[in-house]
C-alpha cells in the first residue's frame, strides 16, 4: 500500500515500544492499539510543551473525529517512533495528523488523524485555545 506521507513530513517525534499485550490472535498489533499510541503522542507533546495541564488546567480536549490508514503490520517486540504534525488550528479545535513508524524507517506503518475540540473542564462547552496552547501548536503546523 502506498503511504501519503513520509518521516520528513512530521515535526515532532516520540519513541514508542510495542507491548506484549498489543499483539492479537493474528500475531500483529491490533488496530485499537494505534489509537492509544496516537493519543499518547498528542498528549505527551502538549504536556511537555507546557500547553496542557491534565490535572488542573481550565480546558480539556474531547475527540470528535478519528481515522487511521494501515500500511504495514507491527508486532511485539518492536521499537517504533510516533510522528506528529498539526493540519488545522481553529478557535477551539485542532486537527492533528500522526504516523507510526518502525524504528529508522521512512514510510509509516500507519497514518492517523485526530480532531479534538477543547472545552471548559467544568461546563464542557467549547473554549478558545489559550495563547500558550496556540503557540505550542503553531510549531507543528504544516
């Protein structure tokens, strides 16, 4: 299968590792695991950049749309790298594009897309992205 992106198309990378429990009965990483990896990549970046306080922050992100295309199987044990970029920043929403790469490979094993709407922690109503959050995201925009 032809991928749509390559390693050079992503701005941030996170080393990852498959786990024993990730393999399914068919001997490869199950499709649901990819979404957990995508969530990990996005939230690691936001937390590390100081944009998101998952415990005390005024906003939280809710997933409103996801998608994934699979190109090559992964299995345990395997070292991976997760790539992240931002496709769109709205007033209260962000569309992230992600890829999972086998270590040192240029073509992704999978490409994903997440759209988060950021909402007030208490009211769950859409909230404008804070300046620090927007600044962190702008470093990843393509």
